[in-house]
C-alpha cells in the first residue's frame, strides 16, 4: 500500500504543477498559433474540468480568480487523507 500512496502523491504533485503552469500561462499574451497558445490549450483541456467545479462556487474577484488556489488546497487535503489511510 505504501507504493500506491507514493504513486498517488506524485500524481497529485504533477497535477498541481500543471494547474500552476496553466495559471502562469494565462498571464502571457497569446498570438494565434504560437507555442504558448498551443500549450495553454492542451493544459486547459487537462485542468479545466477540475477547476470548473470550483469556479461554480468561487467567482472571480475583479481580474483575479482564486479557484485554482482552492483547487490546489483541496488536492492537498485529498492527498493527506489518502496517504494517511494507505500508510
């Protein structure tokens, strides 16, 4: 079970990095068909389903969207619970 806990923990780490990179890329101006645009679209398809759940409950405040922060905190809580159960 320890191996599964480590694998799960690494997957959560990887997904959090994807969310963080997607947030950073959202600040970069995009040109049509550029690398940044393509990368943002790919990451968006991966992280958007998870983030959209939190966006329903946490509306943006002005130009700032706090839903990725809450989503990452929820992932951390889930990780702690799963690892505590498995180890």
